[in-house]
C-alpha cells in the first residue's frame, strides 16, 4: 500500500477542502508513491516523533497539527520545525497533517471530546457556509431513475439525516445536433423537442468531481446539459465546534470534576460558576475563543475549549461558564481518534500510537 492510498482514504473522512484558509493540512513531506511500512498517529509531528517512527520502522506520521504552518525560506536546523523537517527528509519519513479539516466534521476532534463526556443530541456549533452546491440537469423521463441513482451513489442527495433527496419537474427541451453529432434522439441538423425532467439535487462541494463524472457516465445524451450552483446554505454537519447535552443535568462543580477526570487535568481555568444546573455543553478542541459568542447564542451552560486569553474570559458575560482546559489537553485524544480511524480501515496494517508526549506546557503544583 502506498502513502498516497492512505492519504486519499483520510481525505474521504476529512476532505482537505474543509480546512480553514490559514491552515496547511495534507502531505507535508515524503514521496506519496512510496510503499508505506507503517503509520504512527500523533498530535504533533515533532523530531522526537519522527525518531520514534524510524525506530519502529514506520515511514508515515499522521499528525493533527501541521509541522509546517507558514512558509519556510531556509532549512538549517535552527528551530524545532526545521530540525523535524530535516530528520523526516533524511530518513524518508512522510508527514501528513489532518488539522482544521478534522476539526470541521462532527465526528472529528470535537466528536471524540463529546464521546468522552457522554454528550447526546450533538450538532455543529457554527455550521460552515460555502460547502453546499446544487446540480441541475435535464434528462428523458425514462432515464431519470438511472441518473438519480448514479448521483446518489456518488455522494449527492444528502440533507441532514435524510439521503437520496432530489426534485424533478416535467418540461420540454430542444436541441439541434451538428453534422458530426450522433444524438440519442432526433436527427443531426434538425431541431428536436423532447419531453424531459429537470432533475435537481444537492451535494457537498468536495464531491463535485465524482458527482459530475457519475452524471456524464450514465446520462443517455451525447452532451448532457447541466448547471452547478453554489448555495448560501450552511451545511449543518460541517463547521466549527460542537453543541451537545449531558444525559442529565448536574451541578457546575460536578461537571468541573468530570472534566478534570476525563481529560486528566491538573488545573481548569474558568469563569465564575453559576448556580443553575449544567446540561448544555459547547466545546471546541484547541484554541476556541472565537466561538464563545456562538456558544452563548446556542444557550450553552458551559463552553469547554483551550487557549483563552485573559480579556476573552469576560466574553462569558455571566451567560455561561468558560472552561479553559488547555490546548494539548483538549486535543490529546485525537491520537486515539486517528488510530481508530486507520485501524478500522486497515486492520492488518501496522498502525501505532505515539508514546511521545508532545505537550510543551508543564504545570508546577
């Protein structure tokens, strides 16, 4: 199996198009056509993780955080980024980052946090726009079912928990083939009118190529007419953060104790606790202060995230409790998430979890 095959699989789980504009997810080092000898999952692809991969005969590190975030103009080993890149290249270690694209799916980083806290009734906290497109095509009625089925199989027609969604209306299409055409109906050089269905369905933007390919493969016309539209609808299954509920309301202090236990915390930085019971939980792994307003608007009792600055705590405004559990601490179980995803797909392949603790923050207690 090649490194590219593994990367391609990961992009079916968290498509690269879901990453934020500032991000740098994807294959960062290594030859994608090289045979993969084994995989190590990690939160950070540090030099120590690369050395671990070498020792364990794994030539692919799948990490959450990109080791290359901005541009590199020189690679001289002057800092931890350059040292990691040099070690990876010299030893043919591929590094693949799956960052904000994994954050932006409901079953990604935030989904694993929600699993650990036992949250139910989950939804994306801030759905992402620009991810929904619509295909409109025109097809003879007798062939509409075949076209529908092909589009659905390619990933179109999903609205929330509903699948195979489409709309069709009768109409009349006209066309005149040129002298070199071989029309499915009618004759070249003669304008022809045909009873057709206008068939519409939506699809996630990242499956567009396969949806169009499926349409062209099954449509009976020599040159099918179709339109592609970008919709302003936010895709409810895709976006930042997660909103869920505890199975039963608990006192705020009890929930804080649960956070400490589940995430193995030394300390939790938080705003003043409120007297009301806690049940509605918003969360975002990593640096999530940008979602505080969304958590307030969603009616959350608690917002669990990391990297909250002093003045950002005031944004709670006595409407919820902000709990900063730390960047590493909130995302630490992403290592297990990536391991589980890869092990389920490749059960007979060497997939390992890093034993290197990459958290650069220590606590003196």
